[in-house]
């Protein structure tokens, strides 16, 4: 398939909240170049997949090659170039009218779905986002069984981080983010277990003077 700005990502874990998936995808793919858009939906037809549009084709190509098969929330990512051009570039190359026609067909199909299935995930404070879509500060995020780890030393490995977090009962897995050596996600079996880990390990110094920040991942 011809290289283009947009990647089609499949095999996303459907049990993970949509906003958590988007946050994870942004963290993973932003290390390869400027991202213009991440599209992922919660309805039945589109669950488990996403479209990620980069400003540069080269960034998309590098991300496809390096992130292919990366296990996100226990499932390996299946990445291809998208078949369809993104709306952003349709405007630039003069194919906007054709794009609008396709969108009209998609919207008609979407309108035939039950209201709950076709609606986007609301951006409410309780879900980790303020009204209007503005991200809620990390300290106010609601509990989540998945933790977001920041400010890690560059030389941190999966094994080193796992040794630290598996001291808390319920530990499931840790995933460093390709292209972003200072962040990771850690998952526990329950929100309560993740909360204990957050309380005990937030601001822990893996190296002297380097305090690790631990917060709930956005839902």
C-alpha cells in the first residue's frame, strides 16, 4: 500500500477506555513526529481500531516500522497505511468535495445505529476531561487500574520498572513507550491496587535527584 500521512492501527484492546487508548497512542506515536489527529471511536463497527495522522509522511513511515507489533495493553499493534486520505490533506490537494461525499455516506450509516452506539465518548470531568475537551490536571484524575509514569531515567528498562511495581499485589504488566524513554504505563488488576502503588511510588527516586511521577492514566 502506498505510503501516506495516516496510519491505520488495529487490534487495540477493546476493554480499555477510549480516552486511555488515545492517551497511550499519543504518547507512543508522538515520538516519531508531529501528530495532527488521532481518530478512534467506541461504536461497535469501529472499536479496536484508530487512525493516526502525521504532518509528515516520513514520520508515519518511521512509526509504522518501529511500533509494528508493540504490545499495548497486552495486544500487539497491527499497523498499516490508511487507504483513505485524511480530511486535513483533502483540503490541501483539492479533493475536498470527494471527501465530503464519502463523509456523507459514513454519517448516514452512523445515523442508522442506536444512539448510544453512534455517540462519541462524552468529555466530562468524571472521565478525566473537563467540559469542552480540556485535559484535567493529573492530580484530579479519577482512579484507574492503569497508571501513567513520567520522568523516568533514560536507561530505565521494562525489567527494572517491573521489579519496582510488582512489589504491590495485583501487578499485571509494565510497558515503556517506543520513542519516549521517560514515560511508561503500568497496569494492575484493580483500581484499588493501582491506588496503593500510586501512593507508595509517586516521587520515588530511581536515581538520586530524579523523582518519578505516578498518576492515573486518563480514562
